[in-house]
C-alpha cells in the first residue's frame, strides 16, 4: 500500500512536500523507521535526533529515535501495525513540540465517497438547491481522494467544486452522526474516520443547511448559517461571532427594506424574539448592516463654485446607502422606468434615475444646488481622487458596494472622494453647469476638467456592459485613454489608472460580490506593508534597487486570482464594444462627442464619420483590457468559443504592456502556442507567469516568440515546472528579438532541467543591457558552458543577476571567461549553491576583469566546502569605483580567516554600502583588518557586519574604528556578534551621536555572549542624539550578563527621546521579557509615569522587569 511522509520543521512552521513510500499493508512503526533511514530522508533540518511522531491519545508525542532510559510508557511499540496506531496530523505545533527539530506525519491516502442525503435529518429542514440534484448519477459515482494530511476544509472545497454547495452550508454525516463540526482532521480517533486500512471506501453523507443568510456589510458578503426557526437575537449573536461587530450602533435592514433593528420606533429591539420566518427572511435572503453614524448628513447650502471640485466622499455615499435602505419601503418609492412605471421598489432595485426622482431632486430643490453641495460641511472644495464612469440604470447599492471594494483594493483612506456626475451637477440647472449651447466643445465640460485632476478613472458595469453603450461614457473612456499616457508625478512616474468593477456571481450562483479589474498590482494583492508603500511612491528602477522585484511575482499572481472572479460574460460582451455606435438621449450630444473623438475642432455639429482610425484604436484598447482579464477564466471554463474570441481581441489590441499570469493553470500547456501566436506585435513589455505547469520543452511555448520584434522587456516565470528538460527554443527565440533590452528568466526548481543549450546565442542580442537568470534548485544541470559562452560575448550588458547550483568543478569550467567578457558591466549579483574552493576561485578570476563595477553582490548558499575566501578578497582590489558591496558566506563553517578580504577592501574607499555576512563561520576567530578598512570608508551610508555564531573573542579593532572616525553620511548600522561565547566587549561608549550624526537605523545583536557585562554608552547614545532621530532600533542582549538596572536605563533613554518616530524594533535584555515593538516600550514607560523627574526615575527602575513581564 502507499503511505505519505511529511515533515514539519519548527522553523517558521513550514511543511515539506509529502514523500510517497511503498510499504506492505501490515507494516509496523519499526518498519517505517528503517525505511526512513534507508531512503536518507532524515538530513539537514530534519535529523533523527529529535524527530517526533504525534499520537492521538492525548499525551506527549513520542520520539522515534531515542532511548528513554526506562520510561517505558513513552517508548513507541515498534511492533504496532501502522494502520492500527491511528497516527494523525496536528493543525499546529503544540507547546510540547517546540523543542523538536521536526515532526513527522504518516498519512494514508483516503478514498471517500460522498452521497447527498435524499431526505434531511429532520422533517423541518430542506435541502437548498444546488448544482446537482439528489437523484443525479454523479452522486452514485463521486469519489474524492485526499491525503491523510488533508483537513476538512480541503474536503469541503472539493465538494463545492462538484456540487456548488458552499462549505458554510455543508454538513457531513459519518455512520449516521454529524462529524467535523469544528473543522477537525479527516482522521480522528474521537470523532472521525478511522477504519481506512481494510480497503473499503468510507461513505460520507452530505446535507445542506436550509437557511443561509447573506450579510452585506460594505463590500463584504458574509454567509450566516441559521434555521428559519431561529430568532433575530440569534442572528445578531451570529453576526457578532463572525465579524465581532457590536450592533449597538448599527442598523439591520432586510432586502425588502424592513428595518429589523437599530432604529427606535422603526425597529429597535422589539423584533429580537421574532423568528426569521416571521420577519420574512428566507433561505438565501440578503440582510444589510449599516452604521447608524451615517443615518444623518449635514444639510445646508455650501456653494462650491466649480463643479469639478464636487467629489463625493465614501461617508457621504454610505449616507445615501442608509437613506435607500431605511426610506425606500417606508416612503413608497416607485420606479421611473417606463416599462414598470409606478412599481414599488425594493432597496436593491433603486437606480440612480429612481434616486433622483424619489429623493435627490426633492432634497436639493429648496437650495437649488447639487447633492454634494447639500451634504458638504463647508465651501471648501472636495477634490476628487477618482472619476466614475457609469450608466444610471444600475443599482445604487451595487454602485456603493463596488466603490467600497475599489477603496479597499487600492487601500484608500476614508476621506477619498469620487467624481460622480449625478451628485456633482446641479440637477435643477444642468444647462448652466454644462455650458450647453449645442455648439460647445464637450472637452470644455466639467467631466473632462474633473477627470484631469484625478489619479484615475473607474468604470462600473452591469452584466451587459451597458455603460459602453452610452455615448457620454464612450467619451469618458476616450478622454481617459488620452490621459493614460500622461504621468501624474515626475517623482513617481505614475500614470492615470483605469479600473473596471462589476458585481459577479459566486461560483454557486448564490449571491453577487463586487470584483474589479485594476491597472497594476494594488494594495489588496500585497502582503508586505513596506513593499506597498514603495510601490505606490516609486518608479520601477527604485523598486529594483530596493530588491522587491522578485516578490512582485507573488503579488501579480494574487492580482490574477482576484481578477479571475470578474464575470466572464461581462468580459465577453465587452469584446463586441463599438463606441461609435453608442446611444444618447440627445442626438446632438452624440454628434458633438464623436466629432471631438476624431479631433474635429471647427464645427462640432457637422456629421461625424461613420468609421475612423480613432474609433478603432479606442475600441481595440478597451477590448484588450477585458481580453487580458478574461483569457484565463475562459480557458479554465473550457469555453472554446469565448476563448477564440479572446484570442482575436488580444491579437488586435494596440498593447505595449502585457502582464499574464497562468501559474498553476494546467490547461495552459496546450493553449500556450495559441496564446503566444495571438500576442500583438506592438508589445514592448511582456511579463508571462507559467509557473507549476507540466511543460517538457520550451518549444511548447516559445516557438512564435521571435515575431514580437518590438519587445524591449521580457520576463518569464517558469518556477517549479518540474518536467521541463530543455529551454533551447526559448533562448534562441529571445536572441532574435532585436529591440530586447531587459530579460528576466526564473527557472527555479525545474528539477528535470539538464541543459541550458541555446544561451550561447546571446551574443546576437546586441541591445541587451539587463539579464537575470535564476537556475537555483536545478540539480540535474550538469554544465553551465552555454551560459559562459553567451556571457563572454554579451559586451552590452550593464546589469547581470545569476543564480545557479554547482554540481562539481567541471560544471563551472569556463565561467571566468564568461564574466570577463562583460566589460561594460556596472552591476553583478551572483547567488551560488554548493560551491567549493575551486569554483570560488573560478568566479574570482572572472571578477578581476570587471573594472567598471559599481555594485557587487556575491552570495554562497549551502557551500559548506569553502574554507578559503582569499581569492574573492584579492579580486576586490580591482574595483576602485565600487559603491555597493555585499558578500555573503553564511554557513561556510570552514572559513578561518578574512584577512585577504580586508586587504581587498582597502581599495574600496568610495563604498556607500557594505554588507559582510559570515554567520555560522565557526572557524573564524578574528576580524583582523576589517576595522582598518571601515575607518577609511567615511562615505558609508549603510554598514552591516554579521559574525553570528563565529568564534570571536575580541572586536577591539572594530570598536576603535567607530571611536576614532566620523561617519557623517551613515544612516544604517548593523553589528551582529551573537553566540560568540568567548567574546568580550568592555562597553559601548565607542558609539556616539557625534560620530554618527545621521544614524536612523541601529542594530546591535550580542545575544548569548555571556562575557558581556555592560551596556555602558548605549543610553548616552540615545539621549545625546537628536530627539526622534531613530526610526528602527534592534538591541538583542538576551543571554548576556548586562545588569537589569543598565537595561532599564537604555530602555528609558529610547522611550523618552526616540519613541515618537520608531516604526520597527526589537529589544531584549537578560531578565526582561522581549519588547518586540516600539509600542511595548511606550506602554511600559507610560505605566511607570515617565514624565517624572530624573531623580525619581532611579526608584522606578526596580519595577521595570515586572512591568514589562506583565504587559507582555
């Protein structure tokens, strides 16, 4: 039988890929131990010393490979048959496992059969309609295969894919009893499936909840599982449990417009004991939750003279939403649609036409003003950040939800305003607002003036994309396209953005949710806050320098996943857009607008041309946005007709930039050749993500790539394409792109890649200035000779980034010649795995020819055989103009001397950034020469020295360098000497604000250096520095002998002088719980009343330890 082994290391809690093992059906625990040892799985972080096997009986897990010295109750019974032991996965490492290096999980593949219960467990329950009925043959045949490691959430997701029943409504029955109520594991002794070894297929029964309430709160739709007999009080309790929202200041409104609670006299708490059935809340009903603070809005007449300055804020939109929900039914609002005139409206049916008739015109009639002027609090302009293009037929509640989602996606503040014509213009005097005389230029209207002052445009669509069938919306799109190429800021080079939002059905069709197609990666796609700030305020070149370009792959994949929920039908309808055929209420409007689009300025009432190149460009540009977003959705939905339409639209698009993410899309393997063939020849930038797809050769996706003769920037992400064995066709096609300036190729973990043949062709790419190739993890790659040959003729390269694994010395033969051929190179970044002394010398020889280098980064990963770094050090003397240097020898435990590195650094006096990492070099006992080098580098802005885990006993040379030199430009300083048990530092008085006047980021790490007994000088540094000078402070002194009183003085100095600007930090001293953020320090000092005089501070210090411990 097959079992699967998975390791979970305590380091970051990561799990390994499951290993498949063939074992006999009656194998014992002892057999598994032998198998693990024979297959060599227990290596690296997963050693046999502390491997544990979690057990389900409630006691501590057992160690598989350790003698227990008589503790028989903890010794594993090696004769126990594995399937009888019922070992199970644990959701996370419990406290007693924290000392383990790794945990081993043994799992059996489960074959589960799912059957829909034909009758509910009790008569008062009904099955909610799903994609497949109870009598469908599918239910008799459906089997799901999951690993033992799988959780119930995995099982429920697979059930949803087949049945359409969302996980929140799924109830699983095992042997007549409901199980897994708390998302337990698939195999659980107490409450789960345990009989899996006899070859039978366990049968689970499924029934779906009868009453699912859909809570709508801003852009969120939250499913709540309740029964029709539950009361409103229970609904409120469920809302609080799910969202932790106190309903004291909120109003609940049903989809019919009935106020359920929150408004005294209309629906306070008097309905709490009524059932949902009595309140008319049925299965699948929407319930709206709105804050009561939006129940009122300022009503006055604050004139804002210019219509383009009348943006409507999110809070003002929420007030409109409140008005619609609470007054629509009560006041009997009726429809103005001629087809259903007089019909009583539900809140979700109210369009902007209806809102104008039933509320806005009435509210603004007295003051003869626009709605924005009515609700504004002053005459100050409400400058819009985004321009909204939409048609008035759509639901206003959906309109607000889409803008809520847009604000969330882009991370916009509450004060963000949107320009919406219906709210910005005075509906009682539109002619004056629009300067309308039927001969006027539509470009002189407030529409264009408002658009020009915004950051971007947002189009809101319905399922039929009606917005593009209205001529004013067409004009807005045309003007947006003109603005799009113009930069908004010379500093950030950001373009006018264009986003499209619509309401999309969930996969099971149960409800609508707002989804957007955005220009570029947005806040919702980014997990790192600092990355987001950098992206929002920087150009691409700055992002590259900050080193986050690699993380952008993950963010772009998140964007693709988010946009995949956009309705496919809307994307497909948008492909038929013809803006020249748009309709208008007044024919003169259409004539004037079309003449403006084609560039006519003499007579706007002349008959516009029926066809024009300006129409074609606009139509193609707009269609391309939807073709890009909908291509993958159509591919995965297996709709060949729509997919063909998307190909045609893409090929006709006047695109210059295209970002396509197909990572993990298995269908793309057969589609790749058609996709590449459909790419428009106008492309200048192509970013293609095909990670984790089963390509065997680059011929499957690269054969037609060379037709893109205008391509300047090509980025290919093919990580984890484990079947890929040859990339020859890709390299050859890339070399035939005459305009190519930048090429980035990521082939990380392509385990079957045996050759990079074709790379020698790069001598033909005469325009190439930037090259990045990641071959990390490609352990079958035997030779880098094609790469070396290609580099040797790439004389135009300015930047080169290479990552590769070295099998042996022969595989890197000739690489020195490749490096020496890049004579114009300014920036070189090398990341090398499994290097030894010989291969290091090869690299060093190649470096000696690169005399123009400005930036050099060399990182040796898992290169345990390196013992001498002298050749790298000697090569540094050839770089007199070097500005940035990063040498990483982490884990090279055999390195015993860095004196040659120090000698080489003497020639690098112009360095602005120096990063030397020798972490884990246990043979290193001296930093001789480094201090003398640092003393000469007075232009440094960043300095990082790491000797963590070395064998240092003294760093006096370094301390003397800081004591005697002034570093007027240094902003970032990091010195790490943790786990040097013999290291002694008398004091830290060598660090002074006079010598480090601009220091902002400061890190000292001396954890576990037991001989350090003083922190003298640190408190003086923070007190004498300018107030609020530091933004980042790390002080790691845990395991030293620094007295608590001295620790307290340092913390007081930081909190009193530097706490206002600290954004990140970590402080740890012996006997005091770690303070992991500046907030912790501030909380401690505020508890101790820091504003008292220095004289009384001494008495407070005795309470410092207990205060920190209590607050942590």
